[in-house]
């Protein structure tokens, strides 16, 4: 499976000629590989079959020329590869591996203290944390916009690890621990429209997703007589 197959763009459609050109390079040059992903207007969704939900990433909106030269406002293929190796090494997955770089278990992050230098979007660090690293240190150049976005991405990863990502409050097992259960759960948008609530709608444009609110009615679990 291609290294970039887990990525999907999120955000608004664009009519910028430059974006049309960049998105068509794979057709014009079929052997070409895109090695940098995302921009300030389009986030990224990273989906793994071994994670319960996709990971969402924002990209820094850098304006200063010196900040642009850092190239921290992209997700690079090197991050994709390291995240995949950490996942495979920690979970003991069987992936194509020649052994030229040692053993895949060398990337097992379980119980380790890790540091990522020049993290950018922090995908490998977040993956390490989700896979069981004891402590994760995430670093990058102290450019305000880069650090701001880096913190946002890491916070999302922490929320996922703690099971409080978005509508994770309605997790059946977690509610049962405090003696509660869901009686009714649905979504309403800003104009009063309603739809059924689901765990994962896949890739949904943020301009659409932010219109909807989860409405839940909880009740105490009834003890069997």
C-alpha cells in the first residue's frame, strides 16, 4: 500500500489555479511522488486500520519568509514513514521489511521516552503516544504559528488517547463506569435540522461538520430486579 494512502485533505474546495496545477501533477507525471502535504487552508486526515478514529491535523499559516523556509507548515513523507514504522513495530505487524535497517521491533515505542526533533505536525510523536510511549517530547523551531499549530495537533492526540475525542463522552463503557447510559442521542444543526448520530462519518468538510451539535439524553442505569 502506498505511503500516502492514509492521507485525505479536509477543508473547502478551491478554485486557485495553483492548487489545480499541484493536484494534477500525479496525472501529468504518473511516476512523480508528492512528498509534502497540506496547507493552511486544508487540514489533513490520517486514517489507520489500527486506530479507532482518524487523526486530524492542522497546518501552520506562516506569513514571514524566514518561517516559510523552515518548511514546518507541511506534513512530509518522512513523518508518514516513521509513524507507520512505530505503529508496525509496536503492534508487531507483518509489513514488507527487508531487514536492511534492523528489525521492525526496533521501532516498538512501548514504555519508551521519546523526543522528536523538528516535529512539524507531530504525527510520529502522536502515534508513539497512542501506541504506549511512556513520555513524548515534541520540539520544533520557536516560530509562533508553527508552535501554536503543533500544540493544537498534540492536544487532539492526547484527547484521543484519553478517550475524549469530540463525541467520545458517549462511549457506552465509559458511561457505565459512572452508572449512566444513553437514552437518546442525535444531532441538530444551527438551523434546526436533525440527523442520526454516528461514531464516524468519515471525511466531512469542516465547514459542514462545525454546523452540527450532538444532543444526548442520559439516564442512570436501571438495576435489574
